[in-house]
């Protein structure tokens, strides 16, 4: 693996760790206001994805597909 790719992967891993540190614990988040089942499912999926990236098990391009729908960028999780 090239040094540039390693640096990019390490930057992505550090970003995921920082996002996990900023994220509210599930209990605090869910009790702020009523949440739908879809929101709860999305919370867990995002958390799982970030944990995978932070641990090095997953790479961003393995987990997220960016698409455009109705003029908006959307992230689709695999």
C-alpha cells in the first residue's frame, strides 16, 4: 500500500473515531424526543459503520455509496 493511501486511510479512521466521540449515547439520543423505528435503525447502522471504519475492518468505499436524488446528495449504506 502506498504512503498516500495509508495516510488517507488513517485520516479516515481518525475522522470516524472523532465522530464516534462526538456522538451522543443511544439512551440520551432516544430520550430527547420520540423517535421512529427508521430513525433508531439508522442510528444503529451509522454507529456500526463508524465503528467498523474506526477499527479498520471497513473502508468508507465498502460501506457508503453517494448518490444524487432530486438534486440532493444521499448516502446509501450497504
